[in-house]
């Protein structure tokens, strides 16, 4: 399913085509990897060295890794576009978290991780980020999850504000390995379905 949201105008004043979001497929792997490489460093704290950013991209965000992600039945990858040009992407992972700190922090089961959600700087103001989030939450809900969780760098205040506006609240902390060095993350969670009393650890 492809959904879209309109953007009133482009810089020239002409009506702009809408941003759209659809499930990614194998043919999108080069595009996904390119967007991931262009956006990951923008969300990193200034203290993170370029070599660590590049190491993470090579290890986690390469075309080979995205080919695995798209083919993985436990994952759902979304691509945001506008007039056929990529704007951003999101990736969800179903199942119980492997991280002990996350398992202790989250309160809602079954759960889905919002592993990645990034948009290119030129996509700001197009509605792509909000649309990616809406489609990610809908997939989690449709998959039977009661909650969605994510990790966000403790210094990334812009992302934290976006997640807060999207209904997430801080429930704990965890560590995130980038280029051989651990960063400190907040764990955030929101409900997407189920009864109010459904929790678990």
C-alpha cells in the first residue's frame, strides 16, 4: 500500500507533488543504502568522529546489509519518496528485544522496534517524516504488537522532540555501539494496540 501527504508548494511557488510512503523491495536496496549513508551522521552527536560514523555505515548500512533487511520476514522497511526521488526510510523489527536494558525498560508486549527512521535534509517540511512514522505505527499495530520502542541518542534533542510529538515517552536507557565505542541512548516507547493493562517483562 502506498500512502501520501501533500505539501503546499515547492520553492518556486508551484504546487508540489505529494510525499509518498511504500514498502521497500529488493530493487530499492541501492537507494536505501545511499539514503542511510547520507542521513546517519546527521543524527550523531558532534563528539562522534567521522571514522566511527563511516565504520557504522560500512558495518550496518551497506547495500549488502539492506539486501538482508529487505528479505528478512521479521523486518519491515518503508521508503518515502516525492516525484520518484527518495526522501527517507524507516525500518521496524518484530520480536522480543535482545538487549537486556531494553527488555527491562519496555512495558508493552508483544513489541516492535522502530529501528531506524531518517529523512534527508531536503525532505524537511514535506511531511515525509510524519508519514513514515504513521505507516510504521500502522504496520506494528497490524502485526499484532501492543507497543513500539526505539532508541535515540541522549544528545539528539531534535529527534526526541519528534518522537515525543509522535506519542513516545522515555522509559529507560541503553547503550548503542558505533564504531567500537558505546553511546548512551534513551529508550522510548508508545502503545499501538491491545488493552490498557497488557504489560510484561
